[in-house]
C-alpha cells in the first residue's frame, strides 16, 4: 500500500530526475527506487559494520592467545 507525500526539490534536482528517469519512469517511481536502494545499502552497511566489529573482537582475542602460546614456547627453549 502506498501513501501520498509531498516533498520540495530544487529545479536542478527535478531536471536531473527527469533526465535520468526519462519517459520510462515517473518521478515518484524513480525517487522510490533510488530511496529503496539507498535504504538497502544502508542496512547492509550496518550489518557489515557489526560483523567487522565481531571479527575484530575475535581477532584480538585470538592474537592474545597466540602471543601467550609464543611466550610459553620461548620459555620452553
């Protein structure tokens, strides 16, 4: 279900939309597609940032374990 809204855009922005969308797409359809793509990218970036944080945390813990093992091995020799 779609809802009607009103936005104010500059003439330059509207001209750019018209140029890119051409006669194949309405302004509304073009703006909706662009915003949907932006929202998907933003959601994906948030997931990737969270994943990177988890990877870095695990890497820090693993690096600490490796350093501990290496210190133990040095003591053995």
